[in-house]
C-alpha cells in the first residue's frame, strides 16, 4: 500500500511539473520572449551619431543654449558668443558679449532675453531681440561666482559656487532683487513646482529643498554621495538623475520626497567624466568630457540602454549638451561648439530587450594586376637579382548583424540595430619569379621562388580592419627567409622584411526603406551599430522583409604603400654580413597586361612605392532582413491574475485529493474480528 501511495504521489508531482512548465512556456510565447542572444547595449565604439559642424571660438566653451536659428555659447574666455546655425554644417559668427573680462559659465534663453551666469560679474539679463545689437537689461552681483542659471516664472535661481543658491525676483527686469538664499557650494539645480533638486557638489550628493517660501528655502531630505562630485541634475517623472563625474549617473527615486533612495547606476565611461545630464522625453544626453557625448534610453530606469555616442578621434571635452529636433549641440571646451545629428533619426523608446535575428558574412576581395617587377638590389659586390610576376589584392571579411526587439508584430513601430564589423583584413600577394644572389665569393645559380621554399601567396600586411575614415596604419610583414644555401662551404641566409603604410578612407553604405521612410546608412568605423526606426505595415502576416539596397564599400584613395624593404644577409644564420634598406624606386616595374601603371596607381603619385590603389564604389552583395513576428498579444493584468490562480489551483489540487483520500480512510470504522470455530471444537 505504501508503494502504491508513493507511485501515486510521484505521478501527480510529474503532472504538476509538466503543467507548470507548459503554462510558463505559453506565457513566455504570448509575451514574445525570444530564445536568441539578448543584446541590450550597443558596441563599445558605437557611433549612431555623426558630426555635421563645428565652430572654434578660440576660447573655452562650457555651456550652450538654442534659440531660433542661433546658438548662444557660454565661454570662459570670450564671454557670451552668438552663432548663426541656419546651415548647421557651417556655423557663422554673429556677436559676443562680455563684462569686465569675466567668464560666462551658463546661459538660458526666455523669449527674447538671455540670462547668463557671468562668473564674478554675477547675473546678467540681456535683450537679444537683435543678436547684432545686444542690450543689457539688468544685472545683480554680490561678490560670488555665478555658475548656473534657471528661470521659473518670475524667479531666477542662480547657482553660485560661493554663496549657494540665490533666489532672485525679476518682476522688474531692470532691477532684479535677491529675496532668498540656500547655503552651500552647489553645481546645478532643477525646480519642479515648490521643490528644488540641488546637485550639491563634493561629497554632498542630491539635496531636496522646499522652496514654497522662496525667502526661506528649507532642506527636507538628501541622498549622500560620499567621495563623489555631484555636478548636474535632471528630473523625469518620479526619478531624479544626477551626474557624478567619474562615476557616471545615479538614478534616485523621489516619489517619497522625505525618503529619496538610489535605485540604479549607469556608467559607460572609459576615461571621461560625466559633467552634465540633459533629458528630453525618453532620452538622457550625457556630456562625458574626453569620452565625448552619449545618449541613453531611460524608458526603464533599471535597464538603461546606450543608443548613441560620439568621441571625436579622442579630442574635445564635452561639458554641456542639449538637443533640438535631430540636432545635438555640445559645448566642448577648447574645441568650441560641435554639432551632431543622428545617422538616421532619433530612435524610438526601447521598451523591450533586443535579440540577434540575423548575422551574415560577405567577403570583399579585390585585386590589381598582374604586373612584372625586375630588380637589381645592392651593388657590384653584394646584390640580389630578382625577376617577379605579381598579383596584389585586398581581402576583408565583412559581417553584418541585425538585432530586433524581443516582441515584434504587424503595425508596430520598432528599432532595428544594424552592426558592421570587418576584422582580419589583409593585403595579399601572389607571385612567381626567380632570384640570384651575387656575393664577393661569386654568383649563385638562378633559383625559382618555389625552389627557395617561398609560397606562391603571401600576406603583405594584415590588420584588424580597413573600415574607417582617414585610415593611417603602419604594419610590417614578419621577416621572410628568401633562401638558406651552402655556397663554397659557407651557409648564407638572406632575410627580407617589408614595411608598409596603409592610408585612405573606406566606409560601408546602404539604403533601407520601410515603405514610409528611406534612410541612407553610413558605417564609418569598425564595430559600429546604427539604430533605424521602422514602421511595420498593418497588413503583413508572419514576417516582414526589408531589403538593404546599394549595399557597398565606398573607397576613397585607399593605398598600400611599400615604405621600405630591409635585406639582411647572414652567415651561418648568426653573423651579419650585409644589411640594405630600399624602397620601390629600386625596382624597375613593368605591366605586361596594361599599357601603364597609371591605370591602377594614383595618377599623381609622386613616389613609385604604391603596391595597391583602390578608389570608387565596390558592391558587397544583396541582403534582405527578415523580421519574424513573435505572435500573441500583451496579456492584460486581469488575465495574468487568472493565469496565476490557475497555476496555484493546478499545483494544489493533487495535494487536496491525497489529503482527502487519506482522511476518509482514517475515519472509516474498523470491523471487529470474528471468532472462527473449527470442526474439531
């Protein structure tokens, strides 16, 4: 009986496990969860952003504001600088303003007025109706250092690095009056209704201040950030985002103003410091000093995703950043103002994780030649006489990756992430020929390259990738033993070491069209990903096919130059006898299959050292992205509750049956034993 109960229990347990897993699997599929590789973040050197313009003020730009077709720059050296950006690719100077040679650290624009934090000159209010003729309307200074400025209705909140937060009444623009002060050494402030959120500086963190009475601000709570400098703050919904320089950003839950709590951290820094955070809708724009700018999706505060970044060849110092439409303006210290834009357009909020849906490889292989090369290297006493027949080419495997949200259905607006990588690029040479060595001891016989053990195909130069703008790469081939021969009882070895320069520009281009919008795509660095907002039509079923058209390399004067060749002649592989360095001018090159090398060399190449020259458009092939729909719909809360109850009942029912059965057996009366009388009795 005990065995039967055990078997019964095991069977019921197995049924419960299968039931739970099958229902869980059903829920997962309805929610659109994919079994692919989850890819939340972009690659480390992702751009997704391109630089479209720049203006160097000759000073140190630390702040920027936008108004109409003008940008206003806060410059520590030049003061307030005004630029016309009607053409963002070519900003032009308009005017500037500076009082007593003092620094300007921040500027805000309200209507036709500019409010500037003018360092030791305090607050300045300017009429900018005509940017060519700036008029000072009012000012206020009390021997502090005006650092940041914020305008809310008729009040100005002036962040002063010495005097704290100064609250100024500007009802009379021409006569601003300070009505309240909040002590400290803050860096930034954000005001919402009657509450101020203060980036309080070194070791202070975030302070929450009641400003319902502006004449008497009162701190009601704080979040400490020990050993960190809190320098910027922005607020979205019930969350405050604070910038902490080397430590990136922290997310603070401020729903309970008296009990704020840090709920998330984010940092994608390499060597920079986050000096400023600016929020627009679902995106936070970060100024990360020498790491450039970064844009992150903060739709889910506990799963912040990087959607774009730009580091301008390791130069610049991004201290402040704002955005307007598809343009991004960055104050970059001694690099001036830099203007960026999305490579397509601003991405959609990323509500789901991303999964890899495709990865495709293309092999770019292009050769030039063949051509002949005859050379006599050396002098009358020691030389190498070579006759070669060369074919030189470039090979670069290109990998395309496509990531999509884990939930995609017809009619959705989604982001696709397209990545490009081209690792292990190499220049190769295929050649035949003969070699003869001339030494003081006499001449050798003529050897073919095959007899000397030299392979018919050799990699001239191998490097990570040739995808990029303004490529400059110096590389060399490991020493090649031309031959090792015994001659008149002497063993002579000849080693050849070539050194190459790779220069030029090679980018990958394509176009993509979702039946509504056409985007031109341009990958300029290896490993780069571009985010593309896609509208999936309502009428399609099961999947949506999106072709990449004009998928191609655009190559601009990509050259493989032979910088020099070093020949080392060794006796017994140890004793150096002779060393010679030479360049391509030592070769007498002919082209039996072409009238002139001009057909494949750069026409104005001054030196005869270019082995390979590519310039033009080179197609890579066809690529169609297949986005398969996950199916199902998002479950409403009531259905999730019912499903949960169903799981509980399914798990509990077998136990209830076992318990009831056992209880019934225990309550049944036990029959009394009957007396058995045998015949003998």
